[in-house]
């Protein structure tokens, strides 16, 4: 069986001030009328009811959004604190093998856009037909983005069009990313995985035994109430956080990759959202009560007040009830520094 696992623990700080700790980007209707979580849940539900792993703070919002989308989860697995993706995947794997020792996990980030659901489903089928325990989904690496994992493509494996992964490099520095893009032998890791659950547990047992022991305890002592599975706080909090990319994917030598050609994009920043949005002939995207005179290549969004802009070029303006961001669009990766500063100031 394939068990979809939706990861919804991130906070999306580069989309401040819209994305907040209390209401992160995956729960906002940023691309279309449904949130990215809801869109992800639809892709998952086409396969099977998903395990949704999320933080305690978001459990009711998430349950309500899934109810509205008509995509009930198999369970909402609640983390007492965020410990990055490896423990979340490990706990989901432990729960899945209990029911089916042969289970496979389709790990799905909750904050991505996938335009073509049918193409996504075909890529999942292709991954499922690949004789490898650990399968990634690769997207053409078009820019030297340092926030992604890079997959060096190797020999074909199996009949389904998959390739062996020669090497997986998570978040390279800029020079390395530039050489990968120039070389033409790398794809971006989409952050979606098809894992044989037993194999990912074996890898963690070999490489991160402490983490796996704590996850085992957190699952064994979990408190189940209705659809909510509360991982036990004491063992889970003791885990040292790490992503599955660093904990496992960088170290295995028999993983495979299938191409994902489904209009994938990681809505990681305002400029990414701008690229994904409809634009007027001057390259502007205007959302909400906004008036723009003689502006170009700008993303201007208001959740409430009337916003008027004159003569902007390449600027991001986001107005909410209680905060306004004005930023050079080319520097919008630095928006997370604003959030860090605010957090430091308490
Ligand atoms: N449940 C849970 N708990 N989910 C989490 C946690 C956590 O502690 N931390 C992150 N997530 C969720 C995020 O909400 C997101 O949906 C997904 O897991 C991936 O986490 P990110 O923090 O967004 O990872 P990343 O973007 O830095 O890198 C990953 O995705 C890239 C593609 O977007 C990696 O897999 C890269 O290799 C990949 O290129
Ligand atoms: Mg991400």
C-alpha cells in the first residue's frame, strides 16, 4: 500500500507579513481559492487518505481545512515541537509499518504548487513501478538556487524511466549550485519522496539510532484522541532536529529519481509567488484593494487598507491589518531576516 504523508510543520517566514507562526503559508489561499495544504490533500486523497504531520498550534485549522476540502485524513499526527522533517517521516513510517510491513510512504510537502494533478499522479505511478526503495522526484534545475537539494542523474534503473541517483547534495553553496546548473547533469529535488517505510527505518536505525529510538518512544506512548495522534512530548522534544535530506538522502547510494513534469513550484518567497501569479502587461500582480500608477514588475497585495503605488519597478508591497512590507523584489529572500529581528526583539 502507498500511504501519503503530508508534512505541514513549516512556518514560511519569507512570506511575512502574510505568513505568520499562527497562520503559515501552507494554510493561506495564495494560489487559487484553496490553500496549498488543501491542494496537496486533494493530490493525496486520489491515492489514499493521508497521514498529516503538523504542529499542535495548527491542528484545528488543518482539521477544518481538510474537512472543507472533503479530504479526511487517516490521522492528524501532532508534534509537540518542530524537529524538522526526518523525525516527522520516521514517526509516519513507524505508524505505517505497524499496519502493513510493506507500506510505502509518499512524502508530500504541504507548501508546494503542482499545476497538473494528472501528471503528478503519473509520476507517482512511475515511482511506484521503480525497483528502488527510495525514490525522489526531479525537476529541471534552471537556476543556481541554494535552497534546494540537487540530484546528479545516473544510469537508467528499471523499465519505468527512472534514473539512478549518483549523488544527492542538499542546499549547496552558490558556486557549487552554479557548477551543477552549468554541467546539465543535475535536477532539483522536489522534496517529494516515495519511500519503502521499512527501508527508511533501516537507514535511520543505521545512521540516526538515537533519533529513531526517540521517535519509537513518541509513537508508542502517543495519546490518541479521535483523529488526533499526539506524539509523546518527552521523547519527541529530546530529538535533535534534522531534515530527511541531510539525515538519509545524502548518504544512500541506491536511490532513484523520476522526472516530475507537472508544473511544480515551491512558493518559497514573494518573487516565486509573483512568477506563479497572473500578471498584467506591465508584469504587475495586484491583489486586493490596490491602485498602481505607472508601475512595472511589482507584486502589490493588500489584505485590507487601500494601497496606492506610483512609479514602482521590481518592488514587493504587502499590506495586512497590522504590518506592511516594502521590499526590493530581488532581495525578498531576506524577508526572513525581518522575522528573525522581530523574534529577537520579542
Ligand atoms: N511536520 C513537520 N514538522 N513538517 C515540517 C517540519 C517539521 O518540523 N519542518 C518542515 N516541515 C514541512 C514544511 O512545511 C514543508 O512542507 C516540508 O516539510 C519541507 O520542509 P522545508 O523546510 O520547506 O524544506 P526545504 O524547502 O528547506 O527543503 C526541502 O524541499 C526542497 C524543495 O522545496 C528539501 O527536500 C530540498 O532538497 C528540496 O529541494
Ligand atoms: Mg520548502
